[in-house]
């Protein structure tokens, strides 16, 4: 019987406890296990399997975010120039993820890269003269960086027909469209990757994995350790477990757990849940005509994570198309959560932030109401902006994962809605949590090295350094400033991850 199924009783004390079995926790657990194998680690997951929430394949879009196609990462400044600094950071961070996954394959901790990562061109598509000019300028600026070398641009219908035949169907000859294309793009099945890593940790390492175990409450003890109340959801049994270091990788439930820790750094945070839906097609004839991820601009009132895109997905060896996301509203913080999650998260420490964020984001509320009210027919109308003759019977609705957008205390506005991810750490570096959902799983390895830098700064600069450089050879260097290193690193990960571009 697999070892993790026989793990039913946690020990009273661990060096490190990780809450949640998503991509973040398994990444951090693997890093810690590699950097210091003698550490006593435990992972608690409330469900019966890893990666059942945001990290599951169909709960996210599977874009290996490298800033090749996401137009919201390259804003146009008032003087008309284009700021690519955010895009460069995200591209750098994805290269870190690819190096980490390559290391895991080299060590044979995981196998079969095609089961979780596949080449898939990333494209940006815009409509009309003005946006076409923006895209041309953007490509000119981006290709000055080695990170975006090879980005192609075209407004030529014949070329676009070759790149995106499904989208070019039934277009008028005089319609202005422009696109960029990066062949280096990827589609990632973060669910499979998480489970592969989870299996490695549970079976082949000393890490103890407890499924159906939910962390309920966190208290700081006088000796500086953390005491967790852990509930066995099968045997309805509660137990106390203590740890020197705790990572809260609980996705949407990170916020209430962080709040229960009572650390001053958690004060004023609130969460705003946004659910989502995709239109999905498995029709081979359509899939054959669309072999890329194609991102466009968000409408004026839409939040950045609602940028519409039509994507090729490769899940369990099967190709499909995904269009969306359509935003929705639910008071749950996790798909498998409770409708009481939002009301129960409101307290006197964050009510001002929540109200402030809501008051200053009324257009977003209206946008969400409009999105929620849409029926399938109306969603199909949106899809037809991409695929002119899309037929309702070829597409089905799928529920995406639940995001909890962070609301942060703001002196002027009361509260501010944030769309990025944030690592929250206490003063002593004994507890860390990841809040927010974007750019998300693609940058998990970078985010987890941030946790390690904040919580174990001496080890990261001392005894762990050599191993860290074996795991992530370019750690601490900027690829964007070094064309040779970019090329070398990409050749290495291309070979290990069996990418085909
Ligand atoms: C609609 C959508 C589209 C997205 N698209 C992309 C994309 O294209 N590319 C990308 O890189 N990222 C994308 N993301 C973001 C990405 O999915 C997330 O950033 C990532 O999966 C978060 O991983 P996680 O481990 O933090 O959380 P999760 O995967 O949600 O895992 C958290 C785990 O913690 C468990 N848990 C919760 N509470 C407890 C508790 N008290 N005790 C024990 N266990 C607990 C949960 O059951 C769950 O298994 C998208 C997200 C959404 C919602």
C-alpha cells in the first residue's frame, strides 16, 4: 500500500509543516528536502488527493506565464513608451521554474516531461489600427531583450491564416488584425506536475504526507514554535502538532489561516473571491486549426485576470481548446469550500480595507454582475469575436478554479484590491504564507525561493547556496542582461523538458 495512505497519525513535532497540497507547498517541500535532507517535514492536505483546487489542470488555464503573450504585463506609459519591466521579471521567473523542473527530471524524482509541459506558441492578438501600432511598438521594444528574442509580428492575413486558421476563418479582407508569436511558449499541466511531486515526496523521501487532514488553527507558543490543530476528516479526530516553521500554502484558505495566526503582518488583509468558467471544445477538427495560446486585451472595466484568451490545452495527452475566463462570483474561497467563507473572513481588523476596496472598485462589481448574469448564448457571442462561426454544440461550459484576490490596507483608500501574489512572513521568519493568484503556478519556484530568502536568509547565502545553484544554475543572475546565458539556459531546459520549438 502506498506509504502516504498508511500515514494516519502525525507526530507531535516537526521541523517544518506545510499546509496544503497544491503546487506551492510541493515546490517548497521539495526545495527544503533537497537543501537540507535531515529536516523533518510534514504536509497536511484537507482533500483526498493533491492538486484538487487551483493547481488542477482544468481549474487554471495552464499557461506557462512567460510574458510572451499577456498584454497587461506591458503597459503603455503616458509618453507613449512601453514599460516591459514586469514582463522581464515574469519571463525570468518562468526560466527559474523550468530549471527546477529540469533538475527534478535529471534526478529522476519525476519522469515523462510531456505529461506536464508541452511546447505551445504564445500569441498576442489585437484588432484595429491603433492597437496594431501598439503591438508593433511593443514587439520592437521587447525584442531588444534576449528574453523575448525570436518574437515575430505580422498584420498580413496570409501569415495570420497560417498561424491561427480558426480565428482567421470568415474575416473580411480589410479587417485590421495584428499578432505576435513566440514559439518558446508552453502549456503546463500543473495538476499532473503537483501530483508527480507529491508522489515523490510521499513515496521516495522522508517527507510525511497526510491526506484528509485539515489544519484548523495556528498559535504561536512562548518558545517560538507554532502549534497547529489538525483535524483528520475521515476519522473525525483532532490532534495538536507543533513545528518550528509553518508554510501556509492553502490557496484560498491561506487568508483565514493567516488570520488565525494573529501575526501583526496579517492585519488588514481581506479577500475577494472570484470564480470562473471556461468554454471548452474537444472537437478534433477545431483543435487542428488552433495550435497556440492567443491572448487579447481586457475590456476597459475588466480586471487583469479576465483578459480573454483562446488556448490550446494538452491534458493527459489529449488536445482541447479553452476559451475564457468568464468571471463569476461565489462567496467560497475554495471550490471545495463553504459559502460562509467570505462572511466569516470579515472582522474588525479588515472591514475598513474591504469596504474601501469595494467602494473604489464599483466598476469591477458591475463587471462581475454582468458576467455572472451571462447565459451560454451570450458567452458564445464573446467567443465569436475570436471564432466567427463557433457553434454552441461544439463547446461546453467548465467551472474554473476559485481565486481569492487580495485586499490590502491602504491609508488613502481604506483598502486596495491587488491582482498579484504576495508572500507574507512574520518578523522572525517562522511562518510564511502565499496570498493571491497571479501570475501563479508558473512562478511557484521563484515565489518559494522568496519564502526561503525571507525566512532562512543566512542558510540561503551560506550552507544552502551550492545546492541551490545545482538546482537552479542561474540563481541570482539576470538572464535579461546576458544573452549567452539566456541561450545556454534555454537550450538546457529545452532538452530536459523535451520541448519542441
Ligand atoms: C481561473 C484560473 C486560471 C489560472 N490560470 C493560470 C495560468 O494559466 N497559469 C498559471 O501559472 N497560473 C494560473 N492560475 C493560478 C494558479 O492556478 C495558482 O496560482 C496556483 O495553482 C496556486 O497554487 P497553491 O498551491 O497556492 O493553491 P492550490 O492549488 O489551491 O492548493 C491549495 C491546497 O490547500 C488545501 N488546503 C486548503 N486549506 C487547507 C487546510 N486548512 N488544511 C490542509 N489543506 C488545506 C486545498 O485543498 C488545496 O489542495 C490560475 C488560477 C485560476 C483560478
